[in-house]
C-alpha cells in the first residue's frame, strides 16, 4: 500500500528532469514473441512487425513495461556485465563510469530491480560506498568553489556522484 508521501515522491521524481533523462537510457532487449506493429522500435527494420529473437535497444522505461508483459527479455548492457563487475570490484576509483552513462548508478539500480539481479545491486553499492565515495567526499570538502580543479574533477562524475559532490561543497 502506498502512502500519500510515497505518491508525492513518485510524482515529484516523474517531473524531475534527471529522472526523465535516466529513464530514456537505452538498454538491449530481445523480443520473445513476434510483435505486430512494433517495427518502428527497430531503426534497421524494414517491416512493420518485429520477429521473435530480434534484439533492439529501447528506453529503459519501455523495456521495463514490455518485460512485465513478457514481450521482451532485458539484456544487461556490457557495462553492467561480468567483466565490468570484476573491474569495479578490483578498483572502482580507476574507472570513469560516466564514459558508460551519466546515470550509471541509477540505470544499474533500475536494471537490478527489474531483473532481480542482487549481485549487480551489491556490486554497485560496493563501488559507490567504498574508496570511490571516500575520494568524492574528501574532494567535495577540500576543493573551493572557484577552483579549476572542481570543473576538471566533476567532468568524470556520474549523476549520483555529482549530487553528493555539490552537497559537500
């Protein structure tokens, strides 16, 4: 059961530009059935329909809705795969996650929720709260707002990290 406050938060996040942009991140999906009149989702398709086993990148919000109806199977993007998880466990501070997605942590958490992938959620948590988070908070508290180092440093931060950094400043 939803409370009034959770409905308000949901409505507020729906209107938040970062939530909208995050939901537009494209994820790979494989159609499990022939799908009539969905050919427009595949830019390379010449047909109006999509055949089963066709792989298409769709916005995460659409992939989630199609997956709920068992029309598609969501495939994790490569940057959430086993190789990347191993690299993050080895040392998340050395990886520029923003190169993969400005909303790296948000998209990863959404994918883990949709798929029930607890390992992805744990890997994201460990990457975020470990050495990466410590460096983020130390820099946010020690760099001055007019410092050129701020803009150089923030160019590599994801959306979630940027929020924390700005709060620390």
